């Protein structure tokens, strides 16, 4: 527009200049006419311009009016629900028409011709659906919109086009309404779930690391230093992993495998050690370190190196001696062995220790200390000497003691396992267990020394200590030992005591308690059998002591046939009033028979009273008056042991 105007102005100016030039060469009248013509031409051009502008304004007004009319008609269609509008348009398109065509034709939505299709399509009006309503998704609170769905796919919102197609196709029964979670709510829940999953996975790793830490714990303080050191290092790694978010499942599994390797290595080493021990035991030997257990070795002190050395070696011998003869190791039996050690320590050492056994002695502040930490003890030599001491019990040293083993006949696995261990232990010691089939003949011919009755066998289920996480298993039985006599009424009751063994193990949740119980049964049976053997040996030594004395056996005097002894363990020599009352009570039954304290066999641990009595008397009368002396002691017990011996225990 500007270019055209500029061109016209330029033409006008050019014509004006040209006319001026002409006027300078023509006559004045003619010049005046030409100027008038130019003015008129300009006016005509301006009139044409205004006319054109008027036409353009009129056309714009007409177009605006048309647009307003079309928009007003379109608004009648836009007022329809979007789903309804889509449905109606789809119906019109099937007839070659459309909403746009009708809008251009000026046909409004309110036209009665559209009433039927609009009515049908209104079945899927979106305005009927509720928005942003509370809902439960997978058990969690969320926000949903009601959406049209197809009944065969109720979790996906149907598009307006799909709904229109179904509705116009007469399949309105396939359309339903469902509450569907808002996308932003779904994202929020997914993020929260992922956060919980991450936290749960982190906790699972921490728990797993803690389980592995507990599992490796038993290896930290074992004797095998190499395995213990590896276990300590792994324990530190596991503890650190619990606070390290970068710990992976692969690392945890590798550590679990490493723990298994450590346990396998520990087991293999124990098997190797046990094999070495078994080989030594087969030769009747045992390592000194397996005897002293709770300390480095046998320890002794004294004013001279010889006394300290003697004390160190006797300290070692005393332990297996107690295992075989019980309290007798602290009595006359122990005194006998001690006398041999004091007499000749080098001979004592050669008799009970292998040649590679050495001691280390040192002098500190005028006294000596010796320690025996390396070497082997000859258990077989000790056992042989103990059996010599007991040989006098039956007055015949040409055979070992013969036992009839009796127990409750049962298919119970605990009973069978324990009886098998007892038989094995007694036979390995050198005793004889008479077979079931030979019992009658042995009793008839008097080829029996003792009856060994095992009663009331129990194996208590695992008892869990929640503080230590240890499980305890208890195997117990009642031991009854009788001296043989063809007349059952005359069989002397030598022992009737309970024996019990307790084993503890760290609770392993992956192994059932019943399986651990079965696994421990063999070990417990073996140890309980050893305790039974110890009790039997102790009783037989007591019996031997009461009957006779032989060289190298229990110290003491040979009893005359009429000499009796009353031993009260736990009664001190300082309790003079109690001792006087006891003597008076005995004299009352025995008609003023003199009763005296045996100083050789009395000490702070017990009192032995002796008296001579040729006339017969009822032992039960004496027991009654002794009980009367100790009636204030509820736990006091006394019993006639036979062979002129009474034994009581405070």
C-alpha cells in the first residue's frame, strides 16, 4: 500500500515539475488550464481511493457478521458434552455429513432433526462422571476419576471415539463405569512403594549381615588361631556392612560361603585332631593339653625344684584319676599315688608319662614354680594300677570284674544308644559285660561279680536360653550297683545315684532342635557312660578299702572281723559337741562299747569313728540313733554299706 502511494506521489510531482517547465515556454492562459486539470485529476484519484476503502470496510463488516453467526451456531454444538459431540459427529459422518458442515450451513444443535441422535449419544456424557474422589488401590489410599470402560477391559479408560463406535453399533451393554487412579497419584504411590522397597531391601541386608555375624561368632575364640583370625576379620567386615548402603547381595552370599568354608575347615581340623586322639587312646595315651583344658599345663610350686616338679606332675595325674574313681582321688587312693610321686618323681614320671614330656621350672623370690605343658599321659598305666587296687574286692585277681547290665527293655533310641555306650565303655576299660543269653548260666555258676542297673533314662528336649541363644540338652539316668549273691535278699546295694550330662550348643534356626538332639546323643551317651564308670570304680574302691589292704593299694589298717567303722562326710573334727553326741548315741546301742575317732582317716572333710563289737546287732538300730543325732540336718543321709562299714553324708 505504501509503495503504491509513493509511486502516485512521485508521478504527481513529476507531472507538476514537467508542467512548470512547460509553463515557462507557453502562454499564461494555457498554463492555468493545465494546472486546473492536474488538481482535478488529484481529486478524482482521492475519490476513487475513498470509494475503495468504503467497499473494503463493508466487506469486513459483512465477514464479521458471518463469522459471528457461524460462531453462534458452533457454540450450540460446543455446548454438547465432548463424548456426546464425538458420538453425534461419528453418526453424521456415517451419512456423509458432519458437525462442521452443518455449522457452515447455519444449522444449530438444537435443530429437532438431531434430537434422537443426541439423546442416544447422551448415554456416555462425561459430565455424569465424578472426578478426584477418594479410592483404595492395592490397599492404599489414593485419588481416582470415574471413567467409561469396556467391561472386558475394566482397568483402561475407553476413548470417546471407542465409546461412540460401541454406542452407535448397538453395544451399549459393553460400556461400564470404573474408578481409575489418576496418573499423578499412581506415580506418587509407585515412588512411595519404591522407597519402601529400598528400605526393606536395606533392612533385609542388615538382618542377613547380622545373621551371618551370629553364625561366625562361635569361630572367633576357637583354639585354631588361623581360623579364629579369619573369623574375627570377617566379623568386622560384616559389622561394617550393616551401615554401608553399597553392600550388595553378591557380597553377602560370598561372605556366607566364606563362613561355610571356615566351619568346614574347623570341622576337618577337629576330625584330624580327634583321629590323633583316637590313635593315642587306642595306645592308652592322651595329650596333656587335653587333660588340663582350663590352663596351659600342670602347675606346681614348692620350696625346692623337686617339690615343684612333683606337684606339677601330680596335678596332671589327679585329673584323670578323678574321672576314674571320683572322690577317692582326694582320699586314700590319691594319697597312695601321691606317696609314689613323693618317693621317686622320676620313676613316677616314667611310669605315667611318655619320654617326650618335659617340664619348665623357674625360681622366683626363693621359691620354685614348675609347669608341664607338652607331652603325653599314659592313661592305660593309671587304669591298670587302679584295677590292681580294686582286685581285692572279690578276692580273686585272676579275672576282671563281671557285670550283668540290666535296663528297661525298650525300642527307644535314647535307651539303646546309652546302653550301647555303657557296654562299650566298660568293655574298653577291661570289664566284662555278660550277654543276655548268658545271664542265667552266669548266675547259676556264680560267674557274676556285680549287677549294674540303669534306670529312669531321660533325654530332655532343647531348653533355649534367650540371652545367650544357647540350647541345652540333658541326658540323665539312675545308676544302681549291687554286689552279686545268689540270694537276692543278700545282695549288697553299693550305689544308687543319679547321673546327668548337659550339653549346650548355639541355636541355629536352620537346623531343627530334634536334629541337634539326635546329633548330640552319641557324645552325651559316651560322656554319661564315663560318669557311670567313674561312679562304679569309686564304689568298688570303697568296697576294696573296707575289705582289705594290699601293697600299692589304699593306705590303712586291716580290719579285724569285729571292727566297725562309721564315716560321716562333711562333719569337721572341730564340731566336738556333735562328735560327742554321735559317740554317745553309738554306745547307747552297743551297750557302752568304746567308740573312738580314727585320726588317720579323719580330717576337716569328714570324721571316721571306729569300734569293736563281737556280738551281733541290727545295723538299722545304729542308723536310727545316728539319724536322731543329725535330725536338724534335713539333707543328712546314712547307709550301711556292708563289710562292717557305715557311710553318712551331711
